[in-house]
C-alpha cells in the first residue's frame, strides 16, 4: 500500500483547497470529514471523487470496513500519513478519514412539484450550522430540499455538512436569486408560506397546508421585506411569550416544518 507522505502532493493540495469557498465553487466539490459522514456519502451513492485516510488513525472496525467497501466499489482511496491527513482535516483530533464529494448541480429549472413537493427557501442565511441543521430537519420530516436565495453562507461549508448528519447527500440544495425563485414558484403553482414576527396568523391556527408548498424564511436580522412577503399566501408567526423577539433560524424552521407535517398529512 502506497502512502502519501508529502503535503505538496497534487491530490492533497487539490483537496486542501476545498477548505475555501472560492475553490468549492469553482471545482463544484466539497470536503466531507468523519467516519460516519463519509459512510453516509458512500451509502447514499454520492459522487465521490476520492477518499483520504490515515491508517494509523483508523481504530474502529466500521472505519476499516468502510475503506474496504469503498475500494471494492472502485472508489479511489488514498492512504496518507497522519501529518498529511492533519493538513486536510478541519477538526482537532481527526477520525482519520475524509472524502472529496461532488456537489449536486440542480437548479430551479430541475425542480418541479412532482419531485419537489415540499421545500424550504432561506433568504441569505448567514450561519452554516443553521443551514446544515435545516437540511437535517428537512430529511426528518420527509420534505424535499433547500433553496438558498440571494447569497448567504455556502451550504457546502464543512460546518453545514457536519450539521446535516448525512442529509446533505439525499436532498437537492439549490441557489437562486429571489426574483428567479418568485417566478419559478408562481409558474409551478407553489403555495408559499412565510414566517414573520408581524405575521397575521399564529402558526397553530393554520387549518391545513397543501402541496406543492414552500416554507420561506427571511433574513436572520431583518426578516422578509415587503416585496418578499408579497408572494406569500400567508405570513405565519411563532408567538413569543418571553422577552426575546425571535428564534434561531434553524429552530424556527424546525417548529414550522413539524407543524406543516401534521397539517399536510390531514390534507
């Protein structure tokens, strides 16, 4: 078994570059770190460009079996020294395995009510952990995927990938402008429900939801603008009984998605 021992190895340099968003964007790939995260990518049959592992760090039988399975499938697996692997890893005390995975390349034009009946759209989300957690919740409730609008944090940031707990490999993540989203939602006859502290309807008072449907979450600081709110069938509010005036974005998404799940099942 050949072991890569130089941090200047071209494959190592290419993988390390994916720690930066500009390279993730230009190459269309991202890093997946950790035994169970890489296992989830293999299980989901994600497009894996390479798996890098440090044999000295692999202690569990699951990890050893994972490398054997991936290699048996013909996936390129590269053994490295601990030092070289540490130059790729984003975490202290790394588990010893990571993968370079292709990003899903869907656009709004690829999404339709037949395969994307219930989605979430976020206006310029700023926290990668929130984005990953929302994708994880989308998976938990059986929704379709996430659309990020007008920029914001990279949905393939390592923190977002970890927070998704593997769900990122099973659902489309689409980027678009709000204008493109508005035209697409209208053209495909989606119902759009926005969340707002100024919403006219308490989330518990919505009698039912019907597919195809999009939950629209506003900017984390300013919420939905009047123009963004205008495309919504309704603005729904989550009541605040204490001193705080808003919820964390991922928490608000979770509350709303489970409330929608209950009402969608009734419709």
